């Protein structure tokens, strides 16, 4: 084996993870805080018996709560189309936008979403004690995708110096994050 490669392998660290790898709590807290008011309004539904009519009443009075409904299912963006078990397409593209004034038909669709997504059961049976705490957990879970990105960046930084040094010693050309265009033009 080449001595440079032996050196490279022996110089590996046992981990690339720093404390900042696990969770970005400042981002999680910020994202949770932004929707705190909407969640507090929705908290009033927890444990309600006549929940469907109360849900629609809140949606009419506070249309901004519709924006946070997908997040309760750990989805950042609004649903576009949903295929139900009977192969009917459910178009939810406007249901979660506060600027849209809902028609009676859209209110029915929103109720269908509330029922079929399982949120009605969760609210009715008070399976969650506080939506603000719940969303903090959802945000932490969604941060796992960002964690993947953080680990890639950490690895790039950690390995990049070794590779650059190795290439320099061997007179190889080196480029961090080389694009296809750069590779075709230079190699």
C-alpha cells in the first residue's frame, strides 16, 4: 500500500460528530415560536366533544390556524393532492392558505382532512397535552434531515484537508464540490 494512503487511513478520527450535529435547538425553538399563537388557538380544541363544529368555528374565526395543520402531521409544505383508499383524488392545495376564503365545499374537504388524517381522533381523545410541546418534538424530528446535511458538511470539512494535502503531494488536481461542468472542462 502507498505510504500516503496508509497515512490517510491512520489519520481518520473515530467520529465526525460535534455537539452541533445532533439538534439545532435554536432553529427548532424559532420555528416553534413562529406558530405559537396558532397552536394555542388549536389547543382549545383538545378534548372537545363537539369537535367538528368547534373546529370549523375556529377555522372561520382564525383562518391562520389552517397554515399549521400540515405541520401537525410533520409535513412542512401544504398537501397538494392526496389519494384516498377509494382512489379519489383529494385536492388540498388551497385549504391550508389563510388568504383563501373557504367555500362550503372546501370546509367539507377540510373536515374530511381533519377526520381522515387522524387529527380529529388525536384532538378529541386529547392524545396530545399541548400542541406547542408537540410541535417542538415534530420540529426536532424534521431537523433530522438537516442533520444529514450537517453530517455531510462535517465530513466534507474533515476529509477535505486530507484529500487536498494528498493531492498536493502527488501533484493531482483537486477541487472541492467539483461540478460536472468543471470536471469536463478540467479533466
